[in-house]
C-alpha cells in the first residue's frame, strides 16, 4: 500500500500522546498490525516547521516526545513553513523530506 499525506490547519503532533495506542495519540497517520494491534510506524504532523509553540511541535523541535510504544518508529513533518498557521490545506506532501530542515525522525 501507499500513504499520501497533506496537512490541513494546525495538527498537534504527539501533544495528547498519553492516551495509548487505542486512543488519538497523534495528529497524523498510525500504522498498526490488524491482527495483533501492535504499533508499526507513525507519521506525526506538526502545525509548523518554525512554530514558536512547544508542546504541539515535533519532538526534534522540543515538542512532546513520542509515547513509549512508538519508540523510534516515527517521522514528524509539517507542510507549513511559516510560524503562524491558517485553516488551509497545505500543498507540501508530507513524509517526503529531502533535507533535515522541518522534518525529523526520533532525535
């Protein structure tokens, strides 16, 4: 399969990560095993690559850390290069990062 992801508005990456795998622990994409409901991989989406906020950004931008069950099996990105965000669909396809700026894996 294939996942294509784009950002709309202001997602909060791992801001509510304490709810567990069966809850809404990430704003983004969660890939799990259908039979065992085990975490495989997560795409977290941050409101901005240059956000002044802390908790709702990617972990590599001093945002909330990924939950333990995610470990290092995630990628965090944003389609918005500005500090402020808008209620809009950003055109940058997420999970395609040619440079380190604005994207991160487990820091």
